[in-house]
C-alpha cells in the first residue's frame, strides 16, 4: 500500500474545523492587492492619453514645484520635463501599440513584488487558494509548487532586487528635485518643502525600507556565509537587513499603498483637482 | 471559575471514525491535555492519547485543537472560546493509529536520509574546535525544535497533497538548515534539497512558522535562506560567474 493511501483523505475546498474567521485575511489581501493592481493599471494607461494629447497628468509643476509620480520614474519618453529623450517616441516602438511612459518601467517594481517571498505566500493564498489559509481545505489536488514551470521562475527574484534597488536611488533623486522650487520670474531654483515634497520623500523611505529588507538581499550580503565572524562588514550588513526583514510584510503593505497614494496626490495636483500646499521656500 | 464545556473528540482508527461529544466541567488553569485526561479518566477509558512531559518540551501531545495544530499541553483553556464545542482531532498529515494518536515514524525515516553533520578537521591538537558565538547563533534557533511535527502537519504540501515521497517538510528543512549553516560543517546538501527533498514544493505560506510551539522562524530563517542557497547553485548565472572569479570559503 502506498504511503499516501494510509493518510486521511484530502478535505474539500474550504473545509476546516477552525471556528475563527480564517477567510478574512485572504479576503483582505485579495481586496488590497486587487485595488492596487486596478489603480496602477489605470494610472499607467493615463499616460497613453497624455502622449496623444500632449498633456501631463503625472507631473506637477505648479508654484514652481517639480513632482513626478513614482509610477512614471524614470521617464524615458514622455510629456514632463523629466523625460530623458523628450516626447517623440522612438522608431522601434510599434505604431499600433499604445505607449505610456509607465509601460517601460512598471514591470520592474511589479516583478520585484510579484517574486517577493512575502507576496508569494500572500497571493498564493489570496488569489490561488493554495492553501487559502492554514489548515483549510484546498480546491485542487494537483500541486507543483515552485519546483516546476511556471513558478520555478520565482527564483529570478534577486535580479528584480538589483533593478528595484536602482529605483530607490532614482526615486530619491526625484524627492530631492521635489525640494527645489523654480521662481517663475527669475527662473532660479530655491529650496522649499511642500506637501508633495514630504509625500515623495516618505514614499522613497517606505520603498527603501521594503526593498532593503528583501530576503534575497539578506542572503547576498551575508546569509550565504556560515562564519560571518570572518567578515565583520558582512555580519553588520546582514544584521541590518535582518532587522528590516523582520517587518518585511509591514513595509510591503506600507510601501505598496504609499506609492499608490503618492501617484494619487500628484495626479490630483497635476489635473487641477487640488492645490499643493507649500510650507516654505527659502529665497 | 467552573464551567461546563462540550468537547468534540475524534474517535476511530485508520479505517473509520467519528467525532464524539463529551461534556465536562473545566476549572481555571487547565490546558487541553488536562481535559483530555479528565475525559479519559471519567468518560472514555479507552481514549488513546500520546503524551509525556506536559511541559511543551517532548512534542508528544501534538493534535489539532479547533482545527489548528497545537500541543495539547500548551493550549490553555482560557485561550479558547468555551461557549461552543471544542474540537480535538489527530494530526492529518500522518496515518491514524487510534483516536488522537498518529504514526509519525515517516519523519524518522526521512531524517535518516539527510546527510549527517560532517565537521572539518579539529582546530586543536586535543580534537576540539573553536567557534565564535555569533557564528552559531543562527543555527541555535533551529536546535530548539522539539520534533512535535506540528509544522509537518500544517504544511499543505504534506497535509493536502501527500507529497511525502518527494518533500521532506518544514521540520527537516529546519534540520538541514541547522547542519548546512553550521560553521564547522563541510557537507553539501543542496543537490538533495533541490532534487529529492523537494524544497521547491514550499510555497512560503508560513503556516509552519505560525504553529511552531518553540517560535522558530522556520520560513524566514531556515527555508528561504536554503532556497536562496539553491538559487546560488542552480538558478543564478551571475552568481555562478562571481564564484568562479572570487571563490568563497
């Protein structure tokens, strides 16, 4: 008799003796992730209209400010002053394909989060019910895990980390630019702080706390060593990353909503729905 | 404060069984194992239940209380909602022997297949080694394991998908991590982890971490670091190149 035949039969989907609201956590995760995916997709497609109409709904320059939505940074081709190559699309971009500056870059933070160890565990439960929660019956009998295609691709996570770490530098640069306000009369730039500056800075900090608590980074900076005492700098870095890693889930959620709300704020300012409040400008 | 509470306890063996209701009075300070013993003494003398230390250190009284894998001796009654019947059943990842007792011998067979500790030659002439405390801190967490197998029970790869032939489960990934990350060990277990021990089956639900009575951070500190070592070896071309350029000890 095969060993599996001696085991209790697999329970049907949702079957459990847990009396608690076990469905609440996966439901909250499902709604939270879905809300972000829907909003970020919508926000990315707004750039298509901007390119077509030569408008800019993702950058705010009122009162001399310089706020770029993190969904659009770095901006290679686009309609804001941040666009590295201007607003004329490259010849290699198919004429039939819609273009938004966000299309070129969103796959990087998206890929980083999609392959993140925290997110993997969370969306396997919330979106794939594999399992829907601990000790609750599953809908499928077949299970491949991350051992075979397609989920074996999750092992690419560290490469997304390398790219995501670059983004922290770029977003830090955007936050720095958000601290400089251009005088409309003289064209000179003056240091200042507006609500947008604070939001851009906090967004970068939140994303950095999430990115630098990455499990792959934790491994790469010292986790791979068995004797860290022989590499004190690795040991210190490992301890720092481990410290952030302990709250990886918290930073994952804070930074997810942080980046979304940053886009919302800049979009509202850029489309004239609200005005940015400037605390001070040093002149 | 005394209170009358109903317990639904699984009675049966590998062939058949059912939940049987027992109503008994509980008093302040009891744990689930106390209640099971009381029912065994007063209402069901033939109720099978494995236990030993009653202190959360032997790992014998593993069961599922209200659907969650727990040590019965460490589950205080005042943490449960006693207004509704409390369900007590055996672990589902292992064959049932009788009532609350399961056959966990598969775990011991798995353990024999993992490459043993293989230390480097002794550092001193008297046959002893020297280690820094910070180097063994990480593996000492894994040594807290009491082998209650609650993590194996809650792991859906074993519990629901019955991958016992292909996956060693969280307990033995922790065991492997304790050996693999030991500063003295020289053995390489990565090929087995990837090929025959099925680390790729783990999809990081963290259920094992949640049920561990020793609070070992199984997923984050043992399984994911092992997964990353497997990535180093098999899925990272740049890492492979880096090791060729600058080999690590």
